[in-house]
């Protein structure tokens, strides 16, 4: 597979994910068949050995998460892909990866739940599972693409963050993004940049080697298994030597450090895109928006739903209502600052309308971030159907908040 | 006379394999786990002394339970994983880096109950892991609940009226799943156990060694064997050598367990097979490039 493309190619979301993984340097995949993510496994079963990588279809979802962590401990970039039911099963070992600080990428292609639900229909019901699915306090990074091209770039970036911060990263796709085909020009990885995990600066056998001693960045260097460092890894609370410890200050500090190492990069991680119906898009809202409009709405959305929301904002504008899309690229850590900005923009003249294919998962976070400065309303459904631009436009028009 | 498994191994080497700063260990007085760990250390030490195994390339993988704590006492790269999942983690390690010597330590609850699925599939794949099951027929760490290896009629905290389930024969299970090296020993026969583990370490494919051992605290006390020595005596009196099984009458074998090497055959090992896949995929990719 070529690095980057010069001419547009027709690509499916799941294909873009597999390509991105190879480009990011992923050389190990373990998974279990599940709709609508199976194409990622199928493509990597073919592509990985061709680049000297390894693919294995494990006996279950739990085992595939475990194998990914095992592979990563040997110094190999590793990933898995699944959907809701499988994502639930992987949660214990995702927590293990967070606690033992083992880099790995988990792709969850969301389908309608709960339970087996609607296996071939889209949903965005795993936002909170991605955040809190494993037990105990822990940090997490979750990114969510809206287009096939972005599936590619976020796959590379997710692997990068995972390696850089020694943490599991979740790429939260939805069935539509995973299965839609778009004409895309893929960037090269030289454009995107690649990160490798930090390795120990001391040689194997150095008595000063402490596998879980972090520097000022709160990320301990990671030695490859088989490299001669002979160190212990556990999911129990542990000291800087990696040995189990009991309750107390040291135990608390470990979890605080895990959280801190992500929070240090919150500003860089909390990515959003502001999209005006005219096609203007950027990391900041367009200057001057919403001008002297008496009523204005910030529509907050993500994933495939954001595509409908973008069209809806244009429909609303044509009907005389000022609306702009705030598309979330990162879900966790939650982009509070962008939501606060949204609240400021529509203060005393409008509302924040959160559109998502669930019964209100991001909307509650949005309300928390907006902290009562403006009304935050949720719109969405859980019937396995996409939210259409017309539905969203009608919701925008329903909003009150006239100045 | 030193047991066979100890012959020729320098004591300094044996100690270098243990994290003595982690002692005292968590195991109760009379627990059989120390004997099984010792057999593993001697078997592995023998391979290291002979230059057959590079200690830098050894990875110890364990799950959750009393036995699983052994990973923390062994001075190698080690990963103390989630309950039941040791073999699944080990599969990832071995496939990612086939040059590593990957040893799995698992209790009977960890391996045969919550981890049963991984056990049967790793055996089926014939992936090159050496799996040692510390079988004490009970969940010790959680204080004595019945495991898939608890004998029928035995008492456990969750079988206060006597156990009604039949236990697995783990070696028969491994054999049925295609394991290419299968052996059973017991803590009482420590030297033999060492030899069985050594055989598993030499083996290229999936090697399974069941080590029968005692938990006086949570199994023995409820079942008339409150001291470690009672449990060792039980092993001595109930073990039947594989070489004697054919000649033994069925009633002689009732309630007994068979020790010995049940299978030691060479069949294609999984990661070797995968190397063939890599060659094929590369050839095809090169062909397409032309």
C-alpha cells in the first residue's frame, strides 16, 4: 500500500483505518469477527504479513485485547477493532492497558445497542462506554472521525498519541463512517508525523532502571520485553519498580499521574472544527459570527451525524436562521473550551443544539461545559437511522432565544 | 543424592532467577506452590546453564490467583495479567516476538474456568508456550471456593454440602485440544516435576504441564488434610505412574491420578507457520509490484 496518494482514490472508512494503521507503523492486529468492523481485520490479515507484521484472529474479543497488549509489551505497535458488544467485552483489558501503561489502539465501530441491537445500523451510543467502560478512575483519549479521509488521519494520530503517552487510545467510528466510500486524497505520514514510544536511556542491567519512574512529562520510558531489562508489569497498583503496593499515598499518586500525563496535553488533544454552512471551516469560529443576527444556534455534532448537521446549518441559514456547526474531533478529554466559546457566541440570543445518535451522551457534557450560560438541547434518535439534515434544520428553527 | 532436576545447576544462578527482595512470598505455610515454583526455576535454570535459553529472552506470564504471584518473584520480564487471560496475553507476546521463551503460570481456576477458552485454543493452535498449571483444586486467593478441578464430594466454601460437579482431567483436555507436549507431575515428586517442566521448555509447540499441589489452608482443612504434609502424603498415595496404568486393574486406578508424559510429538508450531504466511504475502506483494 502506497504512503499517501497523489490522485483521489475511492476508499471505504474501514479501509482507510487499515491503511492508516499500516502507515502509522502498526505491525500487530488481534481481533474477533464483528459487524460492522470486520473489514479492518480482513484487510489487515492480508496487508500485515506483507509488511512483516502479524495478524491473528483470536478465540474471543477478550483474548484479542489481551494479545494486543502482549504484543505491545514487546515493542510492537498493536491494535484491535470491534463494535459495541465486543467493546464491552474488551473493557477489563482496556483498563489493564491504562494501568500498566501499554500503548494500543482500539477501534470501536459503533452500531445500535444495547446488546446485539441492530448490528448493521449506525449509532453513537458508546461515547460514555469509551470514557467509563472500564472500572475505576482512569484517563482515556477518544477521537471520532466524520469522513473517510479523517478516519485515515485520526488512525495515525491515535497511534501516535498512544505511543507518545503510553496509553490506550480509542478511535470511535460509527457504522456510516466505517462503511461509506468517498473519493479521498490521503496525506503522507511525513505530513502527519510519526511518534515512537520513549525507550529507556539506561542500558539493560543498569541498577538505576526503574520501569515505572516517570520524568517531568509523567510518562515513564518503556522497555521492550526481551530487551534484557527483566521488569515486572501488573494491573495491580504498583511502585516505580512495577511491584504491587498497598493502599496509601503511593497508590493514589499512580492514578493521579496517569490522569495528569493526558491532561498535560489537553489543549492539543481537544480538537474541534467549526464549520459554517458556506463551507468555511477551521479550528476557530469564523471572525464576527454571528454578527448582528438576533437568533443564532451552535449545532454540536460528531461522526457521521456531523455531516447531516453541516447540511442542516446551511438549510437553516437559507430559512433565515444563523447556525454554525461545532464538530467534535476529540470526545475525550472533552473539548470544554470550545463549548465555552460556543456558549459565549450565542449568549442571550440562542442555544447549543447537540445532535447525536443516542439519547444524550455528549449533550450532558456540553451542558456541563456551558455551565448554564445558554440553553443546551439534545436532538437525536436510537432507531438505527441516520439523523437527516431536514430533521436537524427543523430543530434549529424550533429554537427560541430571540434577543 | 540431589534430585535429577537439580544436578549441575549453580546455586548463584538459581538465586539470580528469583527476586529475593520480594520475599517473603504471599503463600501460606504448607502451600505446594513454592515446590512447583522451585521445580520451574530448576528446570529453567538447567536450560540457562546449558546455554539453551537466554534469560533476557524469557517472559513469564501469569493471570490472577495465588499461583499467578509467581511471576512477580521470578527475575525475568514478567506480566501479571487479568484473571484467566494469561495465555491470551502470552499468545500476543509469542506471535509478536517468536524468539522469546514464553512461560505461562496459571492456577486451576485461572486456567480451567475463566481462562478455559484461551487454554483450549492455544493448544489447538500449537503455539510455542510452556504452560504450567499449579493445580491445587481450589480458589485459594479468594478463600476456598470450588474450582473446575475440585473433586466430586469435596467440601469448599461454595460447596458446603459437598461438591456435585465432576472435575476436568486437564491433561486429557489438553490432549483432546491438540497440545503436542502434555505431562502431569506433583509437588511430592518434585524432581520428576522438574524433568517434566524441562521437557516442556525444550518443546517447540504448545507444552502443558499440570502440577498437582496442595492448599492446606483452603482445601485441606475442609477435607481432612489440614497440614501441608498431609497433602503431600495424599499425592504420594494417590499418584499412579503412566507406565503402570496399562497393567493396573480399573479398581486400582479409582480415585487416583496419573503422572507422566502423556504426549511429546513434533507438529508445526504456530509462529513458524506464520513465518510461512509472511513469506507468501511478501512474494505476492512483490509479484503485484511487477
